[in-house]
C-alpha cells in the first residue's frame, strides 16, 4: 500500500465511505454457513454397500479452477496409505482410497471447499463412469520400496566407470533386494493358498 492509497483509505473511513476492494475474495470464510458442514446425522446413513467399489468416494462441488494438485493437497493425510484421483468432469472426481475403512474416514471429514459422498449415493452418470472403468479403479496402494542398484549397475556398465560403493554397501543392497523378492514370493503364495482354501 502506498502512502497516497493509505491516506485516501483513511479519508474514506473518516467520511463514512467504505472503499471497495480491488480484488474480491474467492471464499467468504467469515460468513460461511457452518451448519451445512456440521450435520452429524449424515454419519449414520453412510452406506458402503457396493463391496467391489466401496473404497471409492465421489468428490463434488469444488471450484472449477481446482487441479489434481489441489485435490491431492486436500487429501494429503491419505497419501501415505494410498490415495488417487480419477476425474469425471470439472466439478466431479472419484477419490480412490486404499480401503473401505479409509473411504469411510474421509466421508466423515468435512471441508468447506468440497463435498464427499459414497459411490452408492452418487449420480447415475458417476456410477456408470465408475463401473465402466472399474478395472482401473483398484484400491490405491503405497508404492513399494525401491533400490537404485539396477540403475546404478546399468549406468556404470554403459559409461565404463568403476563403482564408488563399498563392498558392504553393495552387499546391503543385494540383501535388501533379496528380502523384497522373498516378501513378494510369500505374498503370492498366501494369495494362492487363500484361493485353494489352505
């Protein structure tokens, strides 16, 4: 604010005139109707009956200017457990959680910038979109641990330089990869045993 603008603002206040803002705010937080966000009676009738898609929540009534990053920021507490977004249109998106429990937890949270509802209560167009691409709407999962060993080996081989890793560091990486393979093998065996009823 320049000195000239400050003087004109103070003169306008003395004369009883209200100076209009140059830029209007996007959201009026002071006059927001909190009653619509504090309804606790909705919690009882959250129905996640669609077993195969109960980890999906419809996100709607958010500003059209929102991008994927904006929605991801609103759900950042679910990022580590697994969360993803699939767009339907400018004001509707599907939130993919890692489990139905995480989806129920998100439905209980309130946010003035958007609304959430279970897929079972969403519009027929949203349900149709979810069902049409249900193969791609699997629960979001945390990314597995990775290692730079293979990339380092390929780069070193291509450039023909010597690795600066110690023998202990190479052995630690090799052991980490071996453990990851073993965990993957055990998980596959458990899935197979579950299907066979063992």
